[in-house]
C-alpha cells in the first residue's frame, strides 16, 4: 500500500530571489533544482510557482524547465525612466491565501527575504500549515521568527571544510558536519589537533599546506 506523503506548496518571490543572489552569488545562475530538493524533504510537491515580470523569455523557459510554473507579476512605474515597484510579493500573498483555503497543503515553503510576505506566513500558521522560509542573511527577522522553520538558501558551489582530527567530546555527526545540506558539494580535510590548536604550531603548518593546495586547485 502506497504511503501518502505530506503535500507541499512552493511559492518563490523570484524578483527578491534574484536580488539576493546578485549579492550572494554574483555571476552565477540560480539553482532552482536545489529549491525543489529542499521541498521534497518535507513531502510531495503539488504546486511550485515563481512570481516575476518575466521580461526575459529565456529566463521564463529555464524556470519552467526546472519544474516551476512562472507566474506573471507586473512592475509598475510612475514614468518611463522611473524605477519600478515589483508586485511579485503582492501577487504571491494573494495567490498563497487562495491556495491555503482551496488546497490546504500540509507544508508551505516560501522562498523570500521580504517582510511583505508576513501576512501570508501568519495566516498559514493560524491554519495549522507548517511554514518553511528559505532565505539568506538578509531575510527579515520577523519573517524568520514567524516561520516554523527557517532554511538558508542552498549554495550551488563547493564548500571546503577543514576539521581537527581530535575532539574533546565525541559527537555522532556526518564528516561534513551538516554542511552538505547547504551546498552542492563539500570537500572535507582533516588537520591534526583540536579546534583551537589546529591553528597553532605545529599543526598550523599542516593547515597551511592543505589550504595552499586547495587554493592552487581552485585557480
């Protein structure tokens, strides 16, 4: 008998996501597949939508091919040369309220750092829907506190982790100490000593050699 998985709805403030990525990962394409993988940890994704103006048809197609539905949210400008205001957050909130009542998902995943999403997160909590916010270090603190779970947006590159070979207290943890949940790949290097002594003589020489080799390999 097939076990029913919790239903998950993913809503992405794409304009906000792009702004955050331009600071965190300049020049790198957005990794939307990692967001889908985050959602699949909670259950079966039934709705996945991203909200933006979609002025670039190639970008819209890339989002669609990642398994996410591009939803139009206009940008209003006071004049032809004036900076515009994206309605992505407003359309997302309106759509999200409808989904909460019509679909009643078990889990709502919101990809945004914008405090304007607070009304939707609050309503989801009142409805008993588990609310997960995926953001960055610029995510509004009230939004982090209101969420049942706050997840840092996955990093699409590799992380290099230097770990000491000795630990004062034995702990059951994976070699990457959980960093694998936040990055596409993690390279773990062990250095003699403990957390504080690995950066002092004589162990720091081993650390320096390993760090030098990593930097040369990355160039």
